[in-house]
C-alpha cells in the first residue's frame, strides 16, 4: 500500500475475527489436550504429596516405637484389640470352663 498509495500500515486489528470449522475444532482439541495434561499433573502432584505424608508419618511412628520392647508392643497390640472389640454387638467372648480369666500387665 505504501508504494501504491503512500500509506504505511503499522498495525492491523480485526474487529470481528472469524474462524473456520477446522480452526475451531483444532482449538478445542488443543484446549482438551491441555486440560487433560493439567489434570494428570495435578493428580501426580497429589499422589506425590500423599506418599510424602505417609513416609513422614511412618518414620515418625518408627522413631516413637524404637525404644519400646517387643513384649510391651505385643501386649499393647492385644489390649488395643480387646479394647476395640469390647462393646461390639457381634463379638462373642468365649471363656473356657474351669479356667480363671486374668489379665496381667508387663
């Protein structure tokens, strides 16, 4: 246009851009691919955070139990089991005849 009319164009702006069906389909596909990728990335981040939390909790538990004897741990596990079963409607306690029932603490 400059040679023909002496006008220099510095910028062009479309007032109402139109797109072909193919361009719109391509744009939709690109957005769908990006959304899927972002979803996968967010899922991977969440999974990594969950694994890290479990690892920290496991280490913390191991550190707390490090100085406790196996006998005391076994006793505590049994008492916890009994405590959880006590009061449950579907639990039947069987005590053998002619046997005393005793619980001892170590």
